[in-house]
C-alpha cells in the first residue's frame, strides 16, 4: 500500500510540473498508456526500482480527477471577458522606501494616462507604463532601480465581477499562454482586470490565443444553453 501511495505521489509531482500533461488530462484527449511510457523512466528513478506500467496508469487515472477544471462556474466568466491591448510598454521595479514611494506620486499625477499599473510588495514597487516615459522614469529613480524592461505589450483581460470570488479563472488565462510557450514577463490582477505583460515579439500569438479561448468558451456556453431549452 505504501509503494502505491509513493507511486501516486510521484506521478502527481511529475504532472504538476508539466503543463502539457495537465492539459491532456484536463481535456481528456490523452492516451494514459502513452503518457505512462513517457514518465516511466522518471518514476523508476524516483522509486529506485522497475515500476510496472499498470501501476503508473492507475496513478494517472487517480491524478486525472484532480485536473478537471470547474467549467460550470469558470466558463461563463471566461466567455464574458473582453481583451484590450497596449503595445510599447515598459516595466520598472524599484526598491521600496519612503523616498521612492513619495517620488512615485509626482509622475503618477502628472502623466496619469501613461500608467497601466502600480503594484507594491514587501520590498519593491513595480510600475508598468508607456515606454515613451521610460527614460524619464529611469532618471527619476536612478540608483533605486531593481529591474527595467522595455519592448513589452500589456494584454488586459476585463472579466465579469464574479471573477473576484471564483477560483481558477486567472489560471486558465495563464495556461492558455503557457501551452503555446509564451512567457508572461509580469502579471498583476486589479479588481476584475487580469494584466499580462508579454514580449512584443509574442504579442500577436498571445492575443490570438486568449481570443480563441474566449471565443470557444462563448460557443460552448451557447451550445449548453441551447440544449437546456
């Protein structure tokens, strides 16, 4: 029994670290035997023995139940979302202190329309804004800069208010980009908006991926409503 539990735990750990496996289990298009063959060398290495294919397939069947997305609650929110895009964006992270927090107020007030997001953590503040004012912002904060990055685009997904209390929504947006190997340079959530920063080279692919997700959710929801009638 202990061996079975360890195999199940190992399989879950491998699936947790591979979005393609998660996607296959979520959408129910995977061949469990084929997936078992792929991960068997890793399972054998972890277990220190030759684990049977049957044991791995059984563990995958158990894991499959955990990767079912709650579409009944999430799909209407995804379907009700809208996407807007802001290109030529820059990101600046600065060390948080009384001095830097006070400095932020001036450009934020003077060039309010240029800012997309200002987020604060324990030790830093991240500013996302129009790249046109990047040099001015760099000069303002000078030695307090932790990270600076330009040539970005901000994809803003505006969702219904229900997203605030519904788990799993933002993850669906993130997974949609991760499955297409698009790196999210930074992300922030503000009320009903989910903001994702991507490199300008990836913006078309990212925008299309999220548009496809929302479109498919709307079609699926429409079919469900039609069947209900």
